[in-house]
C-alpha cells in the first residue's frame, strides 16, 4: 500500500504534495535540481491567451515571516505554453494542473478549452484570485454569482476536471466556495495571497511598483487553515490547501483542517528542495501520528 | 550545477564601514564556472528574515575549496550574516547565474574593469582570472566616500587602479566617468558592475566597444522561477537577472 497515494478528480497523486502556481514557473528551474516525477502534481504558472510581460519592478518585498509579490501574471501566453512548456514536462511522470487566467470570461474559456487538451494536463485551476492585475483575476473571485457563472462557462468546454482557486480577500469565502460548487467545480484550491502593502522607510511610498502585492509565506498560514476549515465543512468537493506551508508539520495541519492535498508556494524560494524533502519525511510523520494512510488525517479538525 | 550547501565560515572581517569580507568553505566552490556568478544565502534557520540574500562572489580558491564574498551589512539580513563567526555554518544556494566571459578578452589585450560600490567585489575574481591568462587589466572603482573603499591594494597588485569617491575624500572626486574620459579608449573589452546609473553612463561612454555589464535587481528565488528580478531588453523582451544574467553583453538591457 502506498501510504501517501490519493485520488482526486482527474489526479492520481503519488503523494499529496505539489508546488503551487506562480512559485515553480513551468518546472524547468526546479527540474535542474531534482526529479520532478517525485512530486504529487505540479501547478504551473498562470497561462493567459496572450503573452504577458507582467508588472514593473520592484515586484517583491520581504515582510515579517513572509513576502509580498506583484508579478502580474507574466507568462509566454497560451501558444507558448502549449508549444514549449507542457511538452517539456511530458518527460516526467507527474500530472500537471494548469492555472488558467484572463481578463474576461472568453479568455478563461479559450485557455481552458485548449490547454485541457494537452496530454499531461490532468486538471485546471481557475485563477479567479490574482490580486495583482488591473482587470480580471480577483474581480471574478469576489462575487459568488460571477464566480459561479465563470465556473459554468469553463466547465462547459474543459476536457479535464476544474478546480477553482479562491481568494482570501473576501468577506465570506464560504459563499464563494458554495457558489463555485453549485457552478460545477470539481474541486477548490485555496488560498491565493492576501493583499498587502509595504512602505519604504525613507520615502514613505510603497516598495512594490504596483503599490499593493500578495502576501504569502508562513505569516498567512493561520488564515489559510481557518479558511480551509470553514470551506471544507461547507462543501462536498475536495480542497487542495495552501498558504505558508514550509515543512511537514504544516502539511499535517492542512490535511487536518480539511484539505485532501497540499501545495507548497513561497517555501520553494527559500528552500528549493522543500517539496521532495516533505515527501520523504511524510511516512515517518504518519508513524509518529499512528496513522496508516494519509487520508485518515483529512478533516480531523471536524471530528469533535 | 546549482547545489544547496551548508558551508563553513572560515573567516569574517570588516574591511570598510558596513562592508564585510567572509570566506566560506564547501563543495559549492567546485561548481563555480565563471567570475560574476553569485550565491543565495539564507542568513538564519528561521522565518525571519524569510528570503535568501543574493551576494556576489569576490574570489575563489578552488584548490582550498574556499570562496570569499564581500557584502554590505545594512539591512537586517546582511547584519545577521555579519554576525557569523568562524566555525559557523551557513546555508548557501549556488552558484547562480551567468558570470563575466573571461574568454572574450585574449592574452596580450587590455580590459577595463569598472565597478561601483558593492558592485566592485565580482570584478576582483574577474581581474585575477584575466591577468592570470595575460590580459592587462585597468580598474576604475567608484565609492561614495573614503570610509567605504575596499580592496584598493588587492586590485593594485593586479593592475593599474583608479579610486574615485563622490565626495573626493580619496582618489579622484566625482564619478567613475571622470576617470574613464581620460583613459585611452584603445582597449579590447570592458566589464562593469554597479548601480544602474553608473552602468548607463559607462555604456554610453563606451558605445560601440565590446562590453559586459552585471545587473542588480530585487530577487526572490534566485534560480529563475519566480519572475521577480526581471529587466527589459532593448527589444522589449523581459529577461531574468538571476538566471539569464546577471551579466549581459552591453546594449542588451534597456537601461
């Protein structure tokens, strides 16, 4: 028995660990450091229909136990991803979750339709929560009805299961989660970054050129755990949890909160080997907890 | 190949105001392929500060398996780094990026090396390698003030060296360009590392000459995955300073 293996819509996971979108590029850089087949899955960087250059610099700023980023969805565009990035990833035995972004519904539909045909793309992650672009992104993720309609439109064309990436920058994340579930979503990924700002001590002006940026890293983990807990109690579809995961203990927390798998984001920048390290440590952690299979941990926090 | 190495601190000393020189030992040294490459250092085994610090390599001793880094300790992270003592271990990722092409200057030719402030360190290993193969190196090194000048003697041993300070407390007063305009322009190659306005001025002054510039930018991962440290080329394409650079041929980056 593989104690770490788990099945989610579209995904046969060898283990529950995957790098989060935007923190792993399209895998090439990390592929030079370790065998990407070790990973449960890979969430590739957001793809939009057209090439995007992203925001001006500075794009990142360090904060207490975290960082702000405002990259702005820089990516080579759908044709570039289909021609260069995805075929390169085919050499690895790992399912790809393609993060889909755009400015309007038609963009999401176009990318979802085409990218879901790629042989190694086993699921989509709809990015309705990017806080760093002027149009699209988060505007789809803050209104339940809008999120539901977008989910429906993408579900109608997608050849693989569709996960929706939720924003924490909302008053009631449960209502958004329930709306996308009603719209036919196969799963939820959460959380995206929290909107934040850092000011320069000398000038008093924002450090990041975009003004605001998305906060990530260990600092956001309690918020993410709370939200996964709340959403997992309110929906039936599975959740891939993320937000500040840096070590094996964090993975246990997300599973306990109600996630079925866990993504690692910012920690990849600090320790590029963090994903394989966590995967290696997980069996011993299960022993420590007296658990045979990883699935026994899912939603432990709900069992009162 | 990029490796993550727990390197041992061999020595640490302050060589100018807020400027530290640290020698580290480890397998990573054997992976360094060119001067101008850098390392990404985790200064504490905690979340505070979270990110690594990109630091340039000032010299390498492959035989001893040691490298020397020079950095300015002003922020929280680099200040913590300056508190490391011989025998301590430091988490180092590297070597990263593409360095200066030594092969672009042939034996017998002359190279001009122009550095500014904390951009000076990588030029030291570059000069060592160039002079070792028979290139004549001329160094023009700019600093804010006398109290932050370092390695004057080391560079002087390798070749003609001009120190420039903005406030005129040491060497020529003003900017590196005040020295460059008086130098003979009959040289093969120029190499430069320093703040953007300096790189811009050097590139303009040496328009048409073969040159290589090393750029700085705020970094996240240091390996090309996070898209934080991009800069734009003159063809309006974004490139990553950490993994496409930090050294680019003159004229490639829009300054």
